C-alpha cells in the first residue's frame, strides 16, 4: 500500500510514529508507523473495507477481542460497560517478542497476576491492556515490578508499564483513557524505570510545550547543558528531595565535594540548588 495514494482518497489521513492520537481514528500499520484516518469522516462501509485492508497488511497474530471494554477503548461503543466502581487502565508494552511468544498464555497469566480484573486484551501486537476496578487489592509500583519481572523471565521478554489512576466510569472516561494512552507513548522513552504512573511523568508531560516555547527557559537550558555533570547533580538532588547527604551517597562522592559543585553551579547560573524552587526549575530543564 502507498500512503500517498491513500492520502488522495482521504486527505485528512495522517502518519504518526504513535498508534494513539487525540481524536478517534481508524489506525492502519504502515512501515513501522501508523496511518490515522478520522472515524467521523468515514461511513460504516468504509470502515469495514479499511479494516479488511488493515488485516491484509498486518494479519493479527494475537487473540482478537470483541469484549465490551475493547470496543469501548477502540471507539466502537459510546458508553463504558456498566460497573459501579472506579476503574483504571493498566498499559503493558512488550518488547523482544519472539516467534515462540504465546499471547493466550500471556493473557491468562496477566489475568491471574492482577486478579481481580474486568478485562485483559491486546490492542496492538505489542500493547496489552488490563482493565481493573478499585476492588482489587492495592499494590505499589515496586510490587508490580516484581510481579511482571517473574513473567518476563518466564516469557523471555521485557515489559514497560503505565499504571493508570482510578476514574469514575462516566461520560468523560473515554477521553481520560485516551490521554493516558498518549502520556505513556510519549513519555515512555524518557523513563528511568520501566513502570510508571501519572506522578512520574506529569512534570515533563504537562510542561514540555511551554518550556520549548520559552526563550528564557531555552537559554537557561543551554547554560546547564554546557556542563555534563550538572544534569547528574540536579537529578540526584531532586530524587533525594534536596538532601545533600543522600545525593552525595547516590553520586559516590563526599558531601563536601557535592557542596562545592553546588556552589560552582550557583556562581555560574545564579540558581541555588539548596532552594527547592530553584531545584524544581533546574529539574524541569534537564527532563
């Protein structure tokens, strides 16, 4: 298939590196990217024809789902399936899948791992979704990492995960899920850890456009980027919440050495890493 020819038929079609975009689209895999065509401009027959084209290009090698939650996520259902509890979307992206990977066994394993769940299904060949309500036993990210690590060893894969917030299953849920999809796909490459939630990515995701547009912030960023060790210094202090002793231990240097570097940073930039407002500003610049 030639995208330029499809573009002539559907002028609003776009090409993206990401499978999910802001509006409701019919997505078709294309040369390691995704073609997006707004669904509101397609009639039912066109959607059926394009779905056939999609299957021809990339036959599904994972179990197809016709569940209510799958159809809701895909935009084929207006309202979420009926539930009386807040729900969350857990996104799992699998890397290094070989020919021996068994999707059915994986789904069964994930179902038992996160039990109880409302649904588990694949949305792309690499992306598995878990829908869970808040009756599930609370587990922290470290515990989830341990759970997934066990499966990684069993399946010889690597998993990146976004643990969504619990949301009320009302009319706004679909848009909330869409934004969580975009947050994860855009921020995953910047993560230090392979499991994250909204607080882990919120600073960068919600400030990056404003930071990029600001001449002041870009000039400050240039100053900081001039010294390679400054980024490491800022990150260590931020992650230790400004505790100099903890940051020094993390950097494997003496406390006095760290203090000296902080003084040099202040002399060069006028920003004090002892001050949490200054430290937050610097952290935003190196994200």
